[in-house]
C-alpha cells in the first residue's frame, strides 16, 4: 500500500491539489439527505446523548465538498487521504484506505472529465498495472432518455432512483408493462399518488409509518419504511396511470442493453449504438444533446492520449451513493479484475447545490483504493 499511497499523493501534489482534512466522526444528516435513508445499511452509525445520529466516515466526497465550499466558495482543486468505514466487498475489510481528489469550480466539464480520467489512469499505471480496463458510464444519458420519451414524472423518479441497479430497473419495466399487477383500489387516488411520488420514498415511508402509529398498527416483515413506500407507490402508480407505451419501454430496454454483456461493449461501439438509439426515437432534443456531450467527451479522451481500446461502455453503470449525475468511471487491472476497481469516480454537479454553491460551480473527482494494489500479482 505504501507505494500506491505515495504515488497517488505525489500525483495530486504535482497537479496543485490542496490537501484537506475532514473528521472521522461525521453527522449522519448529510448522507441521509443526499444518498437516502437506505445508506444507513452500509455505514457504521452511533448516537450521541442528545439524540443526534453520527457515523464513521463512509466516504470523502460529501464532507470534503461541505468543508471546501464553506472556505472557498469559488472552488478549487482539493485532495484527501485517510480511512473510510463501510460494509465493503466480500472478503474486504470494513476499514480501508482511500486517496482522492475533487475539482470544483466554473470549468469546462468535458475537458475536465478527460483530465481527471487521464490522471486516474496514470496513477494506476504508475502503481504497476500494465494493462488497465476502464468502464465508463453516464448517468445523464439515462435521465435525458426518460425526459425525451416523456415518461410520466412518477415513473421517471422511480427509474432514476434505481439507476445503477439494472436488475431492479428491468423488474420495474416489467411491472410498467403489465398494469394488472397494480392494486385497483388506488386508482381513485391518482392525484394524491402523483403528488406523493415527487417526494423521496423514505419521506413518504415515514409518513405512512406515522399514520400507522396513530392507528395503533405495527409494521411487520422486516421492511424499512422506505421499502414499504416504494412498493406502495409502485402499485399505486400502476393502478392509477394510463399505462406506458410499448415503444417507450422498448427504447428504455434497448438503452439498458448497451453494456455488451459478457463480451463487453467497446466505447466507440457504444457511441455508435447511442447514435442509432437517438435516431430511432426521433432525435429528441434532451437525449440528442446528452449523446452529443458523450461523443465529445470520448473525443476528449482520445485527444488527451487515453487508449480508447482499453475502455468499455456500460449504459447501466451508476453508483449507489446517490449524487453522481453525469460521467462515471471505474479502472481495473485487466489481468486481475478480481481485485476490484483500483480507481473510480465521476461528475456530481448536482451535489454542490446541497451546500448552496453558486449555479456556475461544477464538480468532478475520483478516488484510489490504495490497499487493493496489494492483491495484484505483478
């Protein structure tokens, strides 16, 4: 780990990143507000004697963004190094070391995305990885597709929340297609259901829990209120909506299939297939614009000297942290993929709004899992 740690820190120093430190014990509120109530399952939580919830640092981006924007509202380049604590991969400790960097400011997103990926690849190769494999995704493509297809707001919110979990999206599309699964008694409450669907499931779930508590009913079955709310809202939307056009569902499924399966999908092939999909739905503006941005980013990758043949595109690739809203990537050792991603990150422009950043402030960053380099047989 020592070599990887030193190499990563030297890279950030050479790129003029300013080191920033954040506490190990952090208030739970930021993580729940941004990543959702379900994030509690992945972290180590404790309570103070005044009833406030705290957690051991599960990741760096949220606390670093909060800290640096308070002191540098114009942004900047910041790096960090330290331990994070959360339920890790099978066989991996729940306490691991992470080094990373964040770039905040009024910058060119495409050029900055390319620079961030290039730096992450360079660090990985400097740590002894001869052949990298980079998986690239773009959360914004999915959101733009749903908007272009005019998917009803309730379903758009549901699908967007599930992004990064392809199996759950596939199951939801099946339910959208077969309205008979909806509970018909909900149909009379369509206007209320539509209003509730605009709120996060955990908030709606808490409302349901409070109503049940007033009625003296106890929740059972081991489900969280968020899970109960998701299920109830889904059934309600199925019963109260007029259904979703088959062509719309087919287009979403076609997009989700752009991952190449076991054979993987070369990033340049991904660009071509995204182009074909855009044409097939009538070149509707939101999706066309998102595809054009993705194409420009891939061109910027090539211009920065990155090897496009070492990149694959996965349409359903997202992160469960809840704040990534654009370009995302993970870097692996092609020979030792079982070690997990060695570096990864992406764009999270929407996150800075939670901390009252100016509208022009954008954000992208990545982290290096320094301890995983020890699993690689060089």
